[in-house]
């Protein structure tokens, strides 16, 4: 049977299943160590080969979200920014300020070198057009509202493929939403992607045992999930209606939530996003290379959803903010701030 976390009275917070991509352990308790160990050009490149189109596809989804909602000059808070894989997307949106936070110091260091253009494979890239700050810490535990009070308000907050890490206890989920709500301006936008609980639980019910998967991923549930008729979802698989209800408590309203398959169907109707998909390589190069996501990669895409939330209220047009003074155009190791409660 499922069991609830210590401080949660809500039935929506449970121990996680083991969600694995082949060689890629996503629900490990030592998240920071896990991601820190995956520095630029190491294991990850090797693994990426078999899921290259999936990675390009995920980049397309994030790019679409950013292009839809980021505006020139925006101040951006990138929670769980990882190695800075989205820096280039923010640059294309001509944002004005960027704060990236991740729990894994190795990833933050990679993000720093990528931002500076120091990483080998990025050397030819021009400098990014926005000043940045990088922070290493647990963004679902620390009072970011206090720590980043002078950098706020942000126009947009992004949490890509990571929001579910906040769901291990109700306190953490609440801290995450409280942080984001406190730091966004009224009318500010919160975009994100995370596992789609509906799909995962549906697949669990259809599975013969407590595990399922294909050539590129597998998911294994603990024995406590043996009762497959239980409608509640495990902790790191976030039941979206509960997430939405909690977000509403923190002043957010839902703009949309879409499973990745629906997302594609909808946004590939727009020529600019077809071009973007082609540019990223997820549809081949459109000439000789007609390759695209394999059926197994497409099945993985189905496991995720994207959401957009808006913080209620009207933006204060008169407010002038000096937050960019906190950012730098070149970041030294000493510029990375380590925070804990
Ligand atoms: C799948 S990666 C996504 C990285 C990036 N957002 C992207 O889309 O490329 C998940 C990231 O979440 C980070 N993470 C997990 N839990 C976190 C926490 N509590 N605070 C900050 N970062 C966290 C990990 O270190 C990792 O970099």
C-alpha cells in the first residue's frame, strides 16, 4: 500500500516510484550528487545517442514555452537550471536578467562555464546578451523569497523537468510555490514541465507487474503500490489537480496544462514552431535526414506534461528595479553563491 510522508496530511504526497531512463536515474534520493556527476561531455553525451531526438524534442517544448511567454527585457528565475541548457533559448528571447539556481554544484559550475562561453563545445558562441547570477542550493527548501528579495520581482519563472522534485513532502511543495509566488510580479508567468501522473498511473494499471518501459526507459514502483486501483499518485509523480489547487492557494491561476503529445499536435500547427522543431533536429534536417523520434522515444514524450500558471494581479507599470546590478556579464567561480537554510 502507499504510505504518506511524515509531515503531510494530504493523501497526494507519497514515496516515489523508481523512474529510470536507461542509465539515467531520475528519482534518486541523492539528486544533487547524481546530477553533479554528470558534467559536460561525459556520460551524458554517451547516453544521449539513443535518445537524441527525445532530447531535441524536449528542447523544442521548452523553446516553444519560452517563445510564447518570455518578452524582451524580462527578468527570469530558472529553478533547477541544471547545466544551463536553456541559456540560449533565453538569449533568443532577449531577456534582461537571469538568475539560475540548482542543487547540484557540478551542474551550476557547468552552467557558469557555458554562460561565460568557456566550455569547449561552446567556445565559438558569442556572449549572452543578459547579465546573470548563479546560485547553488535547494530551491524547494530555502527561503528564496528572502534571499532574492532584492532581485525580485521576476517577470517569468521556469522550472523544467524538475518541479516534481518538490513533491517529496507537502512542506517542500508549499515552499516551492511560496518562493515562486513571492518572487514573481503580479501577472508574472510560471512555466514548467514534469511527469504526467495520469499517464504513468494508467500505464501502471495496464502493466503486468510493478514495472513497465521500453528500450529507452523503465519505471519501477515500490511494492507498496501493489494496489493498482489506488487512484492517488506517488509523491514525485505529481497529481496535477492537486498541484493546481495548491498553486491557487499561492495566488496562481492555470493558463494551460498539456500532455506533450497534445502540446505537439497543437503547436505543430504553427509554421514557426515546425521550423523551430526542424532547426533543433527533432525532425531531421528536412532534406536527406528524415529521421525523427523513434516510437520508443515518442512513448517517453507521452510521460510528460507542460504547464503555464499566471500570478494573479496587474503588473505595476511604475515600478523601476535595479536588479540587473546584481548580475554580471562574466561569472567567476567566486560569483556562485551557495545557500542553505
Ligand atoms: C532533469 S534536470 C533538468 C535541468 C534543466 N531544468 C533542463 O531542463 O535542462 C533536473 C535538475 O533539477 C535539479 N534539482 C533537483 N532537485 C532540486 C532542488 N531541490 N533544488 C534545485 N535544483 C534541483 C537537478 O540538480 C537537475 O539539475
